[in-house]
C-alpha cells in the first residue's frame, strides 16, 4: 500500500503495557486542556474501542495524532506513546488510498470504510467514525475492524448511498431538516447546521427546538401538529437563535412524509430572510420617518393616533407645535442652519415627552406630540416642558438661537372620531395661540373651536371669491390743488368683497385672512389685473380726463415673491400701459421688515419705470439713513396725522413734508376731510390730497362720471 510506512514492532509492548501505560498516563496529564477535553469526549463515546484524537492544523490535508488509547495501540501494534505526533496518513487511508480529510466536518459526525496498515505491515479493513469536538482543530476517531467480506461489501454499498445522499441533501445550500416521526428530527443538513452554528448531533431529536425563539415555539409546534394530522403542506414565519445568540428571521415550509414501520414525520426547508427583513424594516422606516430629524412622519402619526382611539376609554391629548419666526433663521443663516436647528429641536422633543408618547414632524417647522393622557393638567405640563427646552439656546453657525413656539393643545372628545378630527382641532388651537401673540399655549375650547370653524369657512369662501373674480375694486381719486381747482393725478385701487351672506367685509379683514392662509399672491394678482384693465379702459373712454396713473397696494408677503417684478411687467404689457402709469404702494412697516429685500425690489421696479409710494408713513420705525437710499417716488402722510391738524397739531406733518421734499419725494396727504385740513397742508407745502373730503372710493362707472363732471368736491366746510 503505497504511502504507508510501517512503524516499529511493538506487539510485546502492547501485550505488557505496564511501564508504557504509566508513561502514557503521565504524558496525558501533560496534554493541553483542549486535548484533554477531546480525550474525555472520545472515552465517553466508546471507552473500550480503538480511539484517536486528531488535530488539523493550517494544512487540513495532513491530520496528526494528538492522543491514542490502548485499543488503538493494540489494533495498530504500536505503543500509544509512539502514535502521538504521527501523521494519520502513515497508517490509515480511505478506500483506494483516498484521503480521509473529507471526514473532518464541523457540522456532523461521519463514517467511512478505511484501511489500516499495522506495525508488521498487515492491511486491515475497518470502519472509521469521525466526530467533531468543541475545539475547532480537534476530532475524535473511532476505529472498528470489519468482520467479513460481506459486511465490507454492504458497508461499501451503504457508503455509496450515503455519499449520494450527502451530496444531494447535506450539501444543499437550502437549510433542511427531516423528521422520521413527530417533532423528533432524524436528519439535518450542513446548511442548517451552519445557519444555527450548531453540530448536527445537537439538533437531532428535539434539540432543534431549543434554538427556536421562545415567542415562536408555539407557532412552530402548531404548524408541525397540523402537518402531521392533516397531511398537507404548511408555511410559517418563525425566528431562530443560533449558538452565537444571533437572531434569524426564517420562513419554514413543512411537507408531510410517512415512513413505513415508523410513522408520520415531515421534511422542512428553512429560508433565512433576515437580510430581507432588515431591508424591509429600513424601507419601512424611511417611509414612515422624516429623513432630516428621524422623527415619525404624518402617516406614522395617523397610525399611532388611530390605534390609541381604538379604546374609547383611553386618554389622548395632541399638541401642535409651530416654531415662531423660523423663516428668519433660514433667511439670515441659510437653510443648512435652519435644518440644524430643526434636528436639535427634534432631539429635545423626543427626550422631553414621556415613554409611550409620540413626537412626529408634521411638516416644515411644525411638530405634533400625541400623549396618552386624558388630563388637561398633564397635557399642559408636557407643553410647558416643551416650551422650556425650546428656550434653551441652540448654537448654529456660531450663533446662539433661542427658539420659541406656539402650541395648541386638544384633548380627545366625543366629536373626535378620526385622527383627522383631533389633528385639525390642535392645529386650530395652535393658530389661536399665534393670533394671541405667539410664544404661548392655548387649549382649544368650544368658543375657540367655533371661531376657528367660522374662520376656516370664511377662508374657503374667500378662495372661491378670488377664483370667481368676485373681489371688486373701488377707486379713490388723488388730486393736486392748484389755483384753477383740482387736478386729477392718480387713483388708488381699493379691494372690496361683498360677501353673499355677511355683506361687505372690510379690506383689513379679508386681506389679513389672505396673508395668513396663503391666498395673498392670488388676491394681489387679481387686484393688479383688474386695476390695469380699468386704467386701459379709462384711457380709451375718457381720453385726457383719465388719471395719469393707478395706485395698487402691495402686501408685505408679495415683497418676497421672486416673480413680483416679472408679473408686474407682464401685466402692464398685456394691457398696453406704460410703466409710469402704475404706482405700487408699500407700507412703511413692510419696507422695514426686510429693508435689503425691499430696497432691491423697489430698485427693480423703479428701473423699469414703475412709480413707488411709501404708504402710512410716520406709523412705522424707518431709519432716515435707509429712507435716503430708498428710490421711492412718494411718501403718503398717514391719515392719523392729517386728522390731528384739526386740533392744531402740525409738528409731525410739517416735519414729514419737509423731510420728503429734502429727499426729492412728493407727499400725498391721506384722509383729507375738511377745508381746514386742506388749507393747513397747503400752507406746509403739501398740495397732493386724498380722502373723503375729495371723494369717497367710487366704483368704475361712478368714477368715470366723477371725472366727466369736473372733479366735484364732497368736502365739508370746516367750522
């Protein structure tokens, strides 16, 4: 047998082993702990047979004997101490001199036919069984001589069948287990052993169930019982825990089998879907959580509230938080700074609420907190904690920002049937807090709810009125007093809304409503379009009697619209107007809200030739240095100062008129009602007038008639 090297003849030593045994015992005690553990494992398996402990080092093709018992020495004709350190290939080989290394598998015990070359050169046919130990490098070998040629033939046939089965089943990449009867496994393949990081012997019988997640044991048992009883396939999902305590999500498919003479069992395939579950969880997290703050999104909030509302007796309070003046952070420090502030606030909110409460990002700078309480006192305690943590400074871009917010609080009531109902009400409560001056907490009551519903209804009707062009204009003349009477210079377009059920509503009411509810741009475009169309019509109808320009008011929110200047230019071109025929009025407070933006917008309008007037001058807080750089055409003296002229208070009007003239601007006095006011203004150098004393605002037809009638005064005579 090529490759075998006979060792020294030690029959006598094997027959009289007293000294050798003592030496062997002493050598055994000198073995490392892992070898001793393997020895005990081997002796426990077969204390009387021929046993070896084999070590596989880095080169797995050259296994080496680390320990042998007396039975192995007798079988090989060698002292057990002489076997230690010998390569296994020196005296043992597989069929047809094949290597035995295929036996050494961590997943299971294996057996195969082999040939032993004894110390005297005899070849002995035998059966070798290899079993893995707890140490990854060590195996135990049990060697049993074959008894007859028939047994060898049968064993060879069995080995061939086993090898085919092993290739087909044990080496399949799909984890598989087979039960001969009931829950007890008779076979598991390598893939299942690798999945659970457990040797096959530990999984056979009912050992596999010790690795099932404790919460899924009943589910697995029920599935197996159903398969055995019903004889039909069954699929379930279950979790297993491997020897390293790693959790695996699996899908099991059970197929019933029947073994004659044994009973009913099953074959089950186990698909590890852990990575898929992780990916699904990640995708679900992304779908239900905000990417910036990692807080739940609206859909997750809705699900949470809906689940809480399943129990009619469960307490539920919702708080709607909106940050005050957040736009200033974005405009001054940039959107990255705004995002950093939102992230910091989100973390604080999550730490502030109680366990079980949910914080969600509703959108932009809005957050909703859903708390499991039916107590208004507890809800207010949470809201006040939120206010306190908001007030703590957040350093962004080197700037310490103290955020403020308005919070609306709502407790679940009988009128809240869906998440939409309660979210709507806490949104209403938040707007009520805003309207009361921001930075405060408001609990929604029936009065506030009724007022909010009324406001919402009015907003809806305003939207319809704008779309249906039911917002009309009245026109109030602006004249210059000359020695020959009154010269019509311009006309101010004033928006009017005659509500179908409430009658005429003041502009202050519906313009503010439009600003607060995102309708101001649509309203502003409608007013500008109508005014330009009217101006074009007057030119055709009145000729020289027509005013030289029309004044249109701009909202502070329109100043931030990048499309304002292109819209104005396009509107005038469509109606055939020259730029100087339009004057846009901007309040002093709007200009001072964002002076840099205002200066840029006014400069663009003036560059195009459009006139600009500063409205309500004297009521704001203008910087005179800034006013000097602002390319406005007119200052409009506020009506409150004109009214004081009746009582002899002339200091402020006189100063404003002088200031305007020194800056190269003309002055329009608003609210002129008496001849006394007219004369006082003229004495101070102001001859451009507007007010009920000149004419009340007129609808289009009446304004045409007023122009044709020669500008009749409606002024009362001063006492």
